[in-house]
C-alpha cells in the first residue's frame, strides 16, 4: 500500500509539473506579444503626445473653470476589454467608486468592458454608456470621434467633467490621471474668454466637440501604452513564479522518485534476506 | 469700444499681408510665436518658433503673426502655409481641425489629418472629386447628403491644393 501511494503521488506530481510548465509557456508568449504591442503603442503615443497636450492648452490659458450648477458630474472612464494586465482596470474602478460616493449625481461613460464589470454591481444606475471592443487594435482618431459623437448625441449635460485614464510613465509604472472636461457653458463663461477675438457659438461648439474627440484619443493612447506595459510586467512575474513552482515541484518529484526506488530495493532485499534466513 | 473692435478686425484682415505697418503697438524686436502643429498620429511642429502661419478656417482664411489677437477658429479643408524663421515655406493640406491662438502668442494647430502638399496626387484627387459628386447624386438620406457634401468640399480643396 505504501508502494501504491508512492506511485500515485509520483503521477500526481508529474501531472502538476506538466500543467505548470504549460502555464509558463503561455505566460511567456503573452509577455512577448504584449512587449511587441507595447513597442508599437509607445511609438504611437510619442507622436500623439504633442497633439494631446496641445488640445489641453486652450483650457489652461483661458482659465476655464467648472460651470456653477447642479447638472452633476460626468466621468469618462477609459480602459479596455482585456484583463491580466495588473492594476490598470482596478485603479480606474476604485477612483470612480470614490467619486460616485462623494457625488452621487454622477454619470459615467465607460470605455472598455473591464471597468463595467467592476462598477456594474453597485453603481449600475450611474452608468450612462458603455463602449466595447476596445483594446484589441490600436486606437485611431476615428474611434475617439465615434465615442465623442455618441456622447454629444446622447445629450448628457454636466457642470463638471473629467476623463479618467492611466497615463504612461515608464515601462514599469503608470499613473491614474484625470483630464478636466468643460461644458460649452463653462467655456463661454471662462474668465479670459473676452481676450479671445470674435467668438460665438458657431466657433465654440465645433471647437469643444473636436476638443472632446482629441482629448479622448489622447487618453486612449496613453491608456493603451500603460495597459500593454503593465501586462508585460504581470506576465513576466507570472512566468517567474511558474518557474519557481517548477523548480520546487521538480525537486519533490525527484525526491519522491528516489524514495519509491529505495522502498522497492528495501522490499526486494528484505524479501531475499527472509528467504536466506529461512534456508 | 467700437474703435477697438475695428482696429482688431483690421489687424486680422491685413496681418497676412502688411506686417509692422498696421501693428498698433510697436515692439523694439519682433516678438516670437511658438507653433505646435500636430495631427493625431504625427507631429509637424512642436513649440517651434515661426514667422507666420496662414490657415484656412470657416471664419475666413487668415494669416497669423506674432502678437496676433487671441482667437479660436475651426479649420476648413485647405492648405496651411508655415513661414519658418529661416525664410523657408512649407505647405500642408489639412482636412479639418482647430486653431487656437493664445495671449502669450502660442499657437496650437490641431489637424485631424495633415499631409505635405507635395505628397498629393492630383489625379487621385480629381477621381475622389468625381466619386463624391456621384455620391451626392445618389444620396438618399440627409446624413448621406451631408457626408457627400463634406467629401466634395474636401476633394475640391485637394484639387485646388495640387494646382
């Protein structure tokens, strides 16, 4: 019975060893894939940064402030559909939750399934719109324009707004950041707006609409780069952990194998010894 | 107040052609203008000091010089001409976008698409124009008509830019 148990344990260990080795292969290949996607995303982000920063300049220089009013808050939470990328989605979800708790009159436009899953349970009625099929291919301006158009068409009104996304810092770090969003009224009432020559709603409306699409595009690009670098790190850690487990399991396997052999030898020798003493 | 508005629009009208002559304020040395001209997927100028920028906008085409009055404008399909400090001129075709001129003479020109004019192919542009015109003819809904009209406007500007 000891012998049988030893054999069974050996089989179990070897099954576990095989499965952990497979997992390590998968995480290593996921790491390679996200490394390639990260390189591309970072290159595109570098080209998009002057555009994104330029799009924010007017609001800073004109000292636009949030509208005084009770129309509530709009949060556009930018993330993606896919997981296994570390803290990317959960950090966004956490901040949205604290914001809604502080200001219940908040509407959220969610870009990406993962954040929807986080918010669905408790804050389903704050969710105004969800955008899916995000993250599979790199974002282009047309995607951001589509989202911006849907937001405009839905007629959401807000006094205070922000875009929440993960700004890319380095390969190993990202920062959850927010970009302020201003309604047309807020722009029209900006303290420095009179400095700007001959403006009317004919110019302000298309300007703010294009601005929304541009800011959304920029946040998508930043978020994509953060996501890929985070996934690369996560998969790298997973491969390392799997490697450690494989080492430990291999040790256990070899020890168990040697124990089984020793037991067999003992039984054979004691059997032979018993026969000899009988004789 | 009215005089101010008149001077301001006069500045705007003539700033492309008559430079120092119409400047009400006189500067000892020409103030600089920092241009950021970018599209979502490319950077053409990033905080570069330039002499003059001519932009096509829905409120009229105008030239931007240092100390231009702050304003916002929406770009029309057309050619943006950048006069650089060393005297060279570069032309770009833009499809749409916005231009912001701030108080501190920084200019942000954000175009949805911007390409150097010498990369345009006139035969392809004429073909696009013909296509958009037939699209307009066969358009049924208001949205389709509007889209076709936009397409015609862009292709006409493209053909004009190539000539």
